């Protein structure tokens, strides 16, 4: 049995996408999980789609997630799931940093 423990503040790798730090926590053949820290007003710079599914849990602040043209406002403690083949975008409409935990099945980012 394989086990991975990642402590608070630790990450396997980090990238910055459109000014948004993304910290890879765990990556396997079947999934990747990450913590994303989105400054106020920031967002992932384009609408995109890819194979699979995503789950997001808002840990701090709020997020506006657009999926297939429909906008959803998520606040602390909210969870969202959707099929990633749908065009989607995300931004922080708030005045403070937003932090969310995300799982992509299968992995979709190039690290």
C-alpha cells in the first residue's frame, strides 16, 4: 500500500498560472490534488476544458466558477463538482485571497 502525507505548507511542486499560485499536493495515475491561492480579482486566464471530473472545496474567501456559460458563486465551505469536458473558468471576485482545494480525475495539469 502506498501512502502520501503532505503537511501544511508542503507541496510536491508549484506553478504560477496567470498570477495564481497552484501547489501540487498529490499526483497519481488516476488523480491530482492541489491547493490554489487566488489573489483578489485574479483568475485562471482562459476558459478551458479537458478530460475527466473536478471537485473544488473553498477553504477561504469566495470564488466565481463559470461552467458552460453558467456562473456559480462559492463561499467558504462550499463544494463543487463538474465534468471537466465542459468549458470552465474560475476567478476570485472578492477583496481578500481565496484558497481552494481541488482534485482532478484524471490529472490534467502539466507540471
